[in-house]
C-alpha cells in the first residue's frame, strides 16, 4: 500500500501542478451549469427538481473524463518515464491502482464542487436529499467506471490525442447502448439484444440512482465489475508491453 | 552478480539481441559498446526487467529476472537512455519520490538524498524544476535517482550522450569512483569513453556479442593486422581506390588533411609488407608522398574491424526505440 501511496501522491501533484485538473474542473462546472440553466431550464419548471440536471452527468463525464485519463499512461510512454517507473521495484498493479485513484480524486474534487448547485437550489425550494445523495453516489460510481476505461485506453498508446478520442468514443457508445431509444431499436433488430447490451450501458444503471433507488445487487455490481474488468485489462496491457 | 545466458529478443522480423551470454562480477566497470542500433539498449532493458527476453535466462545477484523481478529491480539503479524524468517536479521532490519508490526506509530518505546530492553535486538545483535544468544537470539528477537506494549494481544507458566535454569528464570520474564499490555497467557508442574507464568491454554488433575482454586483451585480438599512415598528395577518390587494391589491404580511410596532402590510414593483414606496397603504389601513380610510417593498432581499430563489416541493422534501432 505504501507504493500505491507514493505513486498516487506523485500523480496527484502532477495533475494539480499542471493546468489539466483546473481546466477539467472549470469545463465540467461550465457544462453542468449550462445544463442546469438552459437544458434543464430549472427556473421554468412547475415542480422544480434536479433529475434532468443529474441526468446530464453520464454524457458530460463521457465527454470530459477522457481528458483526465488520457495522460495517465500515454504521457509516460511518450516521455520515456514509464521505463524508469516500471524498472523501479513496484508491482504493476500498484501503479495501475495508483493512477486510477489519482484520476478518481480529480473527479471527486469536481463532484464536491458541483454540490453548490443542490445547495443553492435548497435555499429556494425544498429538495429530496435522499435523491441528491443517491444521484451523487451514482455519479461517483459512474466516474469510476469511466476512469477505469479511460486509463486502460491510455495504456494502449503513447499518443494522448488518440487516447482521448478513443476513450471518448467508447464512453459515448457505453452511454448510448443504455439509452432507452437505442435499447428499443436494438431489440427490434434482434429481440433481447438491446436489453443484453443495455446492461453494459451506463445510463440505464445511472437512471436508478437519480430516481433515488440504490440497487445493491444490480447497479453496484455493474459499477464494481466494470471497474475491476478495466483495471485488470489495464494491468494486462502494462504487463504485455514487456513482451 | 549478473549472469546472462543465451538471451534472444526479436521485434517482429528483426532480431535485436541474438544469443548473447556474459557474466559480470563485483567491482567491474563493464562497457557495452556497439554502433547505434546494435542491441545495447535492448539488452540493458532485459537486465532491468523492463522487457522480457524471448528465450534465455538472466539472473542478477542470484535472482531470476522473471521469477524474482522485484528483488532484481531492488538491487539495480538504472538510468535509461535520454534520461526520462518528470519535468514538472522539483528536483528535491523527484528525489524523494525516487527514494520512496525504490524502497528506501522513510527514516533514511533525508540522508539518502543528502548523500546522492553531494555525490553528483546538485546542491544548488534542489528547488528547481527538473524541466528547467540544463542537460548536464538533468543527467546528474538521473544518476542521483539511480543511486538513491545505494544499489550494488548501476546500469546506465548512454550516460554521457549529449553532454559537453567537461560534463563528460565529470560523469566519467563519478563512474570510476562508483566502480570501486559497485558493479557499473554502461553502454556507449563512443569508444574513447569506454576505453578510458572500463575494466572490461563487451562489443555488440547486430545483436551479437562480437568481443568480450579487457581493453588490453581486445587490443591483442588485432595482432594479425598492421596499419600504416601515409601522407599523400593526389586525387582522393583515386588514391583511396588504388591503395585499397594493394595486397592484403582491408581498409583505407582519410584521417587528416594537410594542405594538398591527405593523411591516409591503411590497415592490412600482417606479413604482406604493407609499407613497401604503399610506397610502390604511390610512386607508380606519381603522387607526392611526404611521410609513411607504421601506426600502432589501437582499440579503435579492433572496434572498427569488429563492427564495420556491414552497416548496422537500422530496423533494430527503430524497434528498440
């Protein structure tokens, strides 16, 4: 664990000494703000609630999280520092985990900053805090899945732009296949296909969280198994590079 | 301390390392010499567990690189080619990170940093960003991180490339010092550097080990060759061509220019009466001759002889990246 902590601290300092973390946080808050005021049109709602605001998380994450994860491995591969890192007495899973957690921390900071929206809304209208909390739990888990995917993609290439674009496309597809119209369309092609693929879709699981439902058996299993799968894949890619 | 047995590494169709074997013991300064792309870096990457050989085995202090990779990495201090460092970090933070990552006990970190900072003389640079350092200081920071855990083995890939002559001398002196207590293994494509400080030289060419020995024993390998220096006034391409046709001549090169005269270095098989032959060729062609003298065979000749027979495989260099 000491090694994970060492690498984690280096990664975090790298995020916050470069502009990348700040740019990400600002971009995220701006995009979510636009959603809140325009798409969600909060002040025009007869019965104000934040569901569609929270509903914007999966797509915003899909567009912006790759910008956080793209550097995790690609930058080190390009600069050659990966060679130094991987010849230090560290296990590869320790490096994978530390990098994942550092990206996760950037998202956590961002999520904490978005709390200003529900807090300020609560000043005007009474909010269902249970829904807010479950939405945040959902957003946090969703971010974990996306970071694991972004990090694994980054391990494949030494080009950060490639890592960014491929991760964006993958996350967009992952968002899309859980989207009800897409599920229905796929079910029309072959019955069951849409629902089967839909299980992997991020938005269908996230729906339950923003409705205030915490389904331990399904949505948590989904999030943790996706994270585990992509972290293991990430580790395999890192180890595979040796051959 | 390091035993390499018959390692092979292929990148696609290119064989970067081709059945290389050698042993190195404590207190040796081993120079890895070869043209660019000969497979030096690939071999060092295999020793440091960055990549895995396709076949063969490597053990470092009794630990196998595949089964006991962590132990191997603990006893090696490694500086890869072109000194990759985290440029956004301050030197002191970087060294602290390296100390922790290289498993220095928390209570020892401060003294370990002091020790390496003194050894490579970077006291004044501690608060600077690694990215703002000059190439020479970058190299020293790279050495400092490799030394931070006081490893018994130090492996450096082209540690002096891109440095100015003063810096090269400093690094050499440092390596010579370190060689007293550690096994130092470093690669270079510059012969003078290796012959200046190494107790042993391994020459690699096209992935094959072509020579292994002390500088003196390698020199002896050149015993069947003799060389002459001739200062000749004549059209260079024709002179080269005619001299090259002389009996037993292996190579002709221009080593200096003196006005209209060029100094040619000619190597030929011993016992073929090289001096007499050269004089005959010069007089037959009516060129001017201002001097003709035998030239002692240097290590450079051995090196050229061993590595010049055909151009190095460029694809191996590209693959080894």
